[in-house]
C-alpha cells in the first residue's frame, strides 16, 4: 500500500503513521469524558448540538471508525500477500509467476487509489470540532462510508487474488522447504568424501584423480554457501543435487580403492601364471600338427598351421602388457593398470582357444575316422526331430520350414558321399554335419516361437 497521510497535510507521511494515528483515535474514551461537558478552556465552552446534530456527529464518527478498520485490514492483507508474492518470485520465473507479479502490481495501484480516497475523506472533516454542523457531519459520514465500502471491495479482490495463488505458492513453499536440507546434505556429502580420501591416503594410496575431482567441487560449494538469494532457489537445489551425487561417487570410489588395488595385485599374479602355463602348452601344438599332417589330408589341418607362431607372439605381447600394468599399478594409475590387464586377458584367451583347437581337432578327427556313423546318425536324428515338429497338426509342412530341412538332408548326403575315396576330408564332413544340425535347431526354434505367439 503506497498511499501516504500525515496530519495536518495529506501525503506528507507514510501509511504506518496513518495507522498509528488511527490506532490512537480508536482508543477507548473514559466514560466521564463521553458524558460530561468539557471543562472551561480560555473562557469559552464547547458548543453542543443536541438531538439530531449530536446524532449526526456520532454516526460520522462510527463511519470513520469502520473506515479505519477496513483500511487496517486491507493494509494487513496486502502486507501478508506481499510475502507470498516474494516467496513465489524467489523460486519461480515462469510466465505464470511473472503474470502474478504484474497482476499484484495492478492490484497495488487499485489499493493506492482506495487508500488515497479514504485518507482524503479523513483529512476533509474534523469530527471533533466544537462548531461541527449537522450537514457537514452527514456529508462526512457519507464520504467515509463510501471510502470504507471501496476499501472493503478492493480487499475482496485481494482475497480472491490470494486464493488463486494456491498452486504456485504451494510449489514455491515446497521448494523452499527442500532448500536448507538439500544444501546441508550436499555439505555432508563433501565432508564424507574428504574423510574417505584422508583414510585412503593414510593407507598409503594417493588417489590423486579422486582428490582432483573433489577439488573441482570447491567452486560449487562456494556458490552453495552464497545462498539462494544470489543464485536462485531452483539453481541452488539443482547445484546441491549435483554436488551430492558427485561427492557420493568420490566417497564410494575412495572406499573401494584399497579393494581395487588388491584386486589388481591378484590379477597381476594370476595372469603371469597363466601366461607361463600357456607358453608350455603352446609347445605341444607342433607335435599335434605333425600328427595331423601324417594321418589326415591337408584340408584337415592347414588352418592350424599359424597357431604355434601366433601363440608365441600373443604370449610375448601379454608379457609386455603385464609389465606395463605392473608399472601403472606402482604409480597408482588404476585405470591404466586395469586397461592393460584387460588386454592381457584377451590375448591369453585367444591363445588358449587356438592351442586348444589343435588338440580338439585331432581328437574329433580320430573319432570320426574310426566311426563316422555316430556323427551321421546324430545329424539324421536332428533332422527327423525337426521334421516331426514341422508336420505336427498339419497335412503339409510350411515351406519356410520344409525347404531348409530338405536342403539339410541333401547336404548331409553329400557330406557322407565325400567320405568315399582314399583321402577323405573328415574335417569338411564334421563342419557340414555341424552346420546341418544348426539349421535343424533354428527351424525348431522358429516353429516353437510361432506356435507360442499364436496362443
């Protein structure tokens, strides 16, 4: 409320001064002062208008008192609503919030107009004058009543406006209620991360990368300490959440660092042992190849020829990466150490598979050379099983299923025919039968999926 009033000249003081004057005017008057004529002063006496004249004065005074009460209630409501508006604008910068501010400013102008009319009416009439005429008292009552009615009407608009602020105000109050706990949680998380780093360093681990990440959060903590008044409530809440998550991640990684170091140490030992064992195993590949060359056609072993040399290369590379991993571990470059160990593991896995493939090849070729019928019957059973499923509940199979199964039968027959001759390619036979079984398994899977989807 911006209208001003101070006696004897309107507009010279603030609203608070008016309210103070009004409060004094509303103080209860001693009974004798209300009923006994005033004492002589300066040789004169107060003029009294009996009957209707005094009644007009009393009615005017009552109108003045009612207007003063309406003025006070409007002023109080405006002050309370101002706090609500400030709460919303501290949190919300949306178009809806900006409209609320504009609407409240427009209401403020209406309040100023009503207040000015009230103050003008109060200033215009001194109801305590001894020579107050009944007509003037009546006019004062009319003007003060009109001013009171306008104040009441504007307060009604203000109350309805306040009721419409419910959702925005509720959201703002909720965010403000979250603000202090969120900032405190972020601070505690930073403290927890700092303590975790101290504990790690006390155990002899440097954790330089974690310390750098924690130091990078210092500017964010400064902004949190500066408060929402400077950076805004939504931004501060978001910053507090980001700091919390970052600090928690640092604390968790710091807590896991001793375990991570121990795991890297264990993997270094384990992979060194495995590399040594593979070096020994790789030496057995050449005798296996010699046996394959002696007993089987070239097609059965040509693809295995590079295995001994490749195994030796892989093991050498693995040993070099192990040295790099050990150095990274000593320098506490944990990510580098882990990366090098992953490379070592991949190299050794590839070498293990290649070395094992040579021995497995010889074993499978020995078995099929002695008795190919077992492989043939196994494959035929897979085809027949798929054919039975394809015909279940049907007079004719679905071409999508029948065609690959028929192709598989023909493929098996060609593979069996290829065993005839002086130097059969047993490895081709084994790869063909394996491919036919895979085709049959795929058809079975497709049929079951289709029938399962159909209910």
